[in-house]
C-alpha cells in the first residue's frame, strides 16, 4: 500500500468520525464544529485524490482548484451559520 492511499484512508476515517460527532454532539456548537471538520477533511481528500490521479501535473489537474474553492465555501458557511445563531433568530 502506498503512502498516498494510506493518507486518503486516514482522512476518510477522520471524516467518518466527524460525521458521527455531528450526529451525537451534545450541543449545537459541537455539531457545527464537526461539520466544519468534515468539510476540512473533504478538502484534504480532494487534494490527495488530485495528487494520486495526476503525479506529474498536480497543479493543472483541477482538483486543487476545487479543494480551495470548497474550503472557502466551508469557511464562509460556518461563519454565516454561527452569526445567524448568535443573532438570536435561531433557537437551538
């Protein structure tokens, strides 16, 4: 088993644990944090898949661009959700 595949499997395992935490989290903030961690693991997995699929042309593969865009969307969505909850318009 090569190192890239092992890294992808470990990241996938962490993503599964984050999903479990988002379902079982005792508070709303634990669930939001777990969903944010899942998004981060998805970004890492996209970058690893791009690296595995295209060793010679990693920058041109497109997976890195998608990973960066997804990371930005993940960050903005987390901040927006927490500001919405902080405003008092959502009762957890």
